C-alpha cells in the first residue's frame, strides 16, 4: 500500500522490539493539534482500502507491546503525548491487553461501531428461516426465477489459478462500468489503486487466502466480490454488480450465496463484512455484528495523562452540547 498509493502525509513504521526480536509494528502518522490542543500525537495510518487498523503483534507479546508503547512514546521524535489506534476490533486480545496493562487514566476506548459479520457456528438455513421474513424470502426466490428466465444463473468461486488475471480484469471493468466509474472512484479510475488491487489479488491467491466470487446469468457477469479468508478469519473487501440488472438485486443474491458458503465452513471463527453501517439494505441479511473501536493510550508522562484527560472532557462537553441543542430544537 505504501508503494502504490500516493500519500499526503509522511508515514512511519512504529516498531517495538525486545532484547531478541520484533514483537509489534504499526504504521503511523505524527499529527499536531489533538482536540485543538497544540501538541503532537501519533495516529495509526490506514490507506483508503484498509478497514481495520489494529497493530501486528507477536503472539504472547501483547502486554509487553502495550507497556513498551506507553513508556516509549515520549522518547520518540517530537515527543508525542498520545497514540490513537483507529478501527480496532473489540473482540481481539488487544483490547484485553490494554485493559489489563494500563490504568484507566492512561487509556480510552471510543467511537465504537458495529459492522455486519458472520461468527462461528453459523447456520445459514436456520438464519434465513428465523430472521428473514417469508415475504422477503419469496421475493428473493422470485428474483432468482426471473433471472433464470433470462439465462442460467450460476455462482462460482475462483478455483483455477490460471483464470485469476481474467477474473481480476472482469472485476475492474464491472466496477468501473457503474456509478463508481462515473464518480471517478472506481479502482480502474486511478493507476495507483489499480496496481495496488492487482498486486494484492495476486499475493492473496498465491497464499491461498483469496475468496473470489462471481455471479453470472448466461454468459454475462452481473455481480462479483473479493474476499479474504485464512484459518477461519475472513474479510469482505470489494463488491460490484451490473446496474443493468439492478432490479433483480444481484448484489444481495451474491451476498446470500457467500453467506451460505460461510455457513458450510466448519473452521470459521469470524468473517467481517467490512461493510459501512449505512448499507441497511444488505445488513438485514447478515447474522451477526462485530464491534470496532478506537483505542487511545497516553505516554508515561504527566503531559500525556493531561492530554488524555483533556480529550475526555472535550468528548463530554461535545455530548452535552449535543443534548442542549437537541432540547433547544424542541425534539
């Protein structure tokens, strides 16, 4: 990502080592002006196509990593007072390590959101029967029948390495054909984004971590999705569909096929859709939620503690202003 995407900020790699080995790393940017206060802090860096900002930590070294960050921040250039890690899963050991290692005055969890997900022991058939109304199930069956009237409907996952380049180009073309292409935000619209996507697809396929899906009607591709899955942990990355078939909800039908596939995976621990919370039309079909949050830790200095305390007060003041404005509006 650092090689292929243009950056407006200087990105650095924060590395933590013990006496014998590297135990953790996190790409960061140094920013001035936390809660309008004129001091420096570090913020985890994420490129536009990154949906999770947790650091990479060696197994069994979580507490050691957090302790080193807490004590080492003030010794870094510009002496940052805080480290803010954004979009960190709430269900990982990192949250526990922060709670167990640092006192409350040196840590803060904020900005939690819930993302659609599939967790372990997911029963697709039971989910559809229990959580999706019979009317909606009938509507989906009807859409599938209407598509079959146009041509045979088929769902596939890429299993032939030789087809990878063709599938990749089909995805780029299909996405660029829709509203993202018109808005100039499709992967094909930017040479760096395109190169990043192609290289990532190749790397993931080479490591047997790529879950590439295609939905066809006859000879026409009408929906595709790029996902990653490894040792029971998965992520949804990108989806696209042919807007000429939008009346048939191909995106939803493809998502249901993916959910059915995940339900058959006995090793599945968690599949994070990485879906924006605003996509309500798709969220109803996903069975579970996964919490994401921001974690802020202070340096082991008085100024670090004061900086985090000021942030707490700023958040409370903002919440109180919101309540006051709500009441003034008469709602």
